[in-house]
C-alpha cells in the first residue's frame, strides 16, 4: 500500500523539528491523548473484570453452578438422581439442600433469615463454605444436636457468640388447645462464616438436613445443588443433564438464577467502554487538527513534490502515514502503560492509600475493600484495534485536502 518514497517522506515529517512549535505541541498532546485513553480503557476494563470475577466467585461460593428441583417443593428419592448426575464427566460435586425461611430471635433482637439444610459431608463438594468459616466448623452440624451456623453480619446483629442459644421461628404453625402457635426450636450457634457478600453474611443460616426436615415438617430436600468443572460451561452442562432426567425435573444454572445481576455488570462494562473511548475520539480529533495545520505549513513542500512527479495519491499516503504514526505511537504507549497498570494496580493502590493515609474502599462500607484486576488480552486487542481505526480515520480528511493542493496556487506567493 505504501512504497518506500511515501513512507520515507511521511516518517521524515513526523521526526522533523517544525518551525511552528504550536503544531509540535498539538502533535504531542494528540499522542498523549491517545495513550491516556488506551491506558484508561485497559485499566478500567481490567478492574471491572476483576470485580466481576470476585463477585462471581463469592456468589457461587454459596450459591451453586446449577440446581435440580422437582415440579413440587420436595425432591423425593434424591440419592438415585445424585448418583446418575455424578456419572456426567463434567460434574464434580452434588449435594442435597433444603430451602426455607424463618426468623431468628435472641432476647429482644429479631432478624429474618434464609435457612439452608445441608449435609456437612456433601456440602464442601458444591460450595466454599468450609473455606469461609471464621469460627467453628461445618462438621459441628450433627443431626439431632440442633446446631446452627450463621453469617458474620447476622450473628453480629443478634449479638451471638459461639455456644449461645438462638430461637428459630418457622412459618409453619402448631394447632394447640390454646390456639394456633408458631413452631419454635432453640438452636446452638456452632459456627460463623464470612463470604464477603452482604446478602449471604447478613441473612443466611446453615443447619443439618435432618434437623431442618424435622423443624419444617418436610419429607425430603428441596433439590440438588451441582458443581461443574467449568463455570462458564454450566449452562451447556445443565441442558445436557436436563435431557437425561425425566420431564418432571427442572435444571436451572447460575446464569438464570442471577441473570439480572450479571446482565447489569455486562451493561455497565459496555457503557464504561463507550465513555472512555470518547477520550480516544477526542485525541483523534486532535490528530485531525495537527494534520490540517501541517498541510497548511507544508504547502510549498507539497507543490514541489507534485512538480517533481508525485501523484495526488502519493501525497495522500504521505500524510496518512504521518497521522497513523502519531496514533500508533500513542496506542503503543497506552498499551504498555495500561498493561503495566492493570497487572500492578493491586499493589499500587495500597501504596497510594498508605502514602495518603486514606482508604479508598473502606472495609466498613464495601465488602470488596481491595481493587481487584483481571486483565484479558482480548480486551487489549479490541481496544488497540478500535483506537487504531479511529486514528486512521482521523487522517483521511487532512490527507485528502493535501492531495488536492494545486502546485501553481501553492507556489504563487513563495
């Protein structure tokens, strides 16, 4: 596309010290603008990827990759189904669960809660609850002992410490000679977990499956929780399992259970990409201004080149090369800076916080108090490509204007 003559002249214009220092300043600001825009895009998208990854891991640490439920509220005879599902090569964990709601009360403190009945031996295969225990142990949930494990915030609200008694009020009622009374059962706090998500830490309670079945008068668990070997393939794996099971079972994966949340994250990431891309667009307009002034400054040079036999197409290519080089240098600097910042932001931010004595994400307010980063090379390639296309487009108008220069008109007053 570009021969040696055009490339040599275009690169020489980039390297040459211009008589007009204002043009040099605009060229420099154009490079800096493109570089800052690209660097900001890479860094921000990497941080958003990090937040998305962190939130996904925390949510799925207590939720599940997929869930099997029956058309009713109870999954009867769940053991054969669990054995059949485990035959799938992509399933690495299966555990039954019972979902219920209730109220916990201690002295005058009352708090609503979501009860999950679990089997302590099977639960670690589908969740990270054992890794999030900060007090006690999940094996303290023994059938018949009526022990309970609470989220950190829920235990704090009720003012509980290990060994304290707490009363669980079930929505089912007992009919007695004195009237209808709610079902009450006293549990002993046997552990505290901290996932790092408010929804779980402030509202979740774990009890043994047998204790939950007795309290809520159920004959079986609500369903089965599944863990796959690849979270991103969970929807496909779920559909494969659904085809193997009879029609009365439903298989719901995590993308359906938390669809609105993850759709909002994706939308926010797209909006941030568009907003920050405007920085690159503004820098591209600066390239247009730079080349327009360069074309006006090089009228005599263009006329001499045309007189020596250079075609309008060659002139167009010369100035396109000049503008493209400005853009490419800025993009390269932005990519280097953005990649370095994205890979080191988790250590840079704490250093800045220590220097300023100010915590940007306070642990008292935000559950994710660190700034995570997860750089994806496909994002870097996409950003670089879009930025290059913008800068290349910015060179077209000034280059066309230079190509239309008439030698006689340009040399009239020289």
